[in-house]
C-alpha cells in the first residue's frame, strides 16, 4: 500500500480543514491508519488513529473533541476532519498505514493556523 495526503492549507484560528489520505494497492482494509503531525524541531506526535475496519478510534488529548478520523475502505480513503483549529495545530500532518508486515507513510501536508 502507498498513501498520499492532501487537504492542508492556511486557515484562521477557529477555522476548519479536512485532510485526506488516499491509499493505493491491495488490502487497505487490513491497515490501521494513524495521523501524525510534526512541527519543526519537534518529535512526531500521534494525532488520531482508526482501526482497520473503522470500528475504533483514538485521539490525542490536544485534539480530542475537535478532530474526527473516519475511513471508507470501499474508496481506500481516510479523512481527518479538523474544527476549531488553533495556532498550535500548525504542523505537517502525515498519514501512516500499518499492518503487522507493512508500514507506509505519506509525504505529509502542511497545516498552518494563523491570523
């Protein structure tokens, strides 16, 4: 599987964005998908995760209640809906798809929250 992120951009505080993670290849429904973000000079941070068939999700404390992760395995897509964005959400957002045998990363999409 390969994944490509899109949907980043610049928004004002309080705004919204929806990031997309598009997968190609076979067996996407076997992959757990995790969104990470990384700010310059900082460690990569887990933001949200969704299980292979979408039955379970988890969120980091800073984004819980503001971000929602979802997927449609018929379309090989995962989305991260982000609302009430804050300046501290500014980062490169990366999508990871993982099984026990394979891990795929995208190149990332920049999200900037600034007035």
